[in-house]
């Protein structure tokens, strides 16, 4: 189900809780909502649809990657950039890293670890910030 986008900074500023297998329906809604906003959005976190759980989805060139309880375990090569967000108005300056290594759980709650670079790394960092209550 496509859900409305949350713009309440007090809600968005709260840290998300760990996701469990019971949260898979929320991930389905998150995927549907990302698809509905594909013209202006390449990633979403569950709090953007009103669910305070550590779930993100990222569009990697037409393939959606969902991550439950993602965390960055290493990062390198900092740079400054500007980002926008469906939950916020305008763009803001932010520090990102060109290379990140992320650990997360799949939909089957199996642990995965992968290194991401470039645009994929930037999107994932933005969405993990959402999970951590960080508003750009």
C-alpha cells in the first residue's frame, strides 16, 4: 500500500527501533511508496511513511534493495554535497563518504555485508541517517 510521506521533523528526529520479521508488511508498503515516488525519489526509510523501524529501501537502477537493521561498519573518502528529501523542503549541505561497508538483514533475516560506492553509497547513508533520527 502506498502511504503518505511524513514531514513532521519531531517524528523524523526520533531514532528508529530494530526491525523484526513482523515488520515485513511495513517493508512492502515502503517498496510500494518508493515505486509511487520513483520520479523524484531513489530511497526511503520506514519513518518516512510513519513506521519507526530500521528498514530502508534503495533503488539501484531499477532494482530495489531492502535492508532491515542496516548499519555502516566502515567508511572512507569524505566529501561535501547537497541533498534533498521527500520529507523535507529544499536541499541541505551534508558530508558523505564515497565508500561504505554495510551490514544488514534480508527479508529472510539473513545477515549480509556489502561494500557500496558512489551514488549507491550516498543514498544508503541518507536513509540510514533517517533510521538514526538524523535530519539532513
